[in-house]
C-alpha cells in the first residue's frame, strides 16, 4: 500500500506540527496533496479508471475548500503551506 501509517505520521509531523495533530489544516492539505499526486500518477497509466478519476476530483475539491478556509482565517499560514508544497494558486 502506498500510504502507510508511518508515512502519515511523517506527513503530519512535518506539516501539522506533531504526529498526533491530524486535524490541522496544513496536515490535511499535505495529506491530500500526497494522495492527489499518487492518484495522478496512477491515472497516467490507467486512463479508463473512472472510479479513481472521481476520487481524484473529490480530493482536489476537499483540498481547495481547506485552502480557502486557511486563506480566509490566516493568510500567512496559507502562503507558507503553498510554498512548502509547491502549489499554484
């Protein structure tokens, strides 16, 4: 499996502050970004996997909502996470 418990802990430790802070917006955005990259690579090989494509669209929407929330509440944290994850906005 591509997303193990250790990988999740690593992502949350790096972006969320600690391994147990799984609810932070930055940690969730980083996790969604990791999953989006994985699904994008999968779809490059399997073009007709429409269930995965639907999941990818849902994840992008969730990440966008979290980014909008972060932008409206704390613009500095928003800019920092965009820079860390190399997201265009």
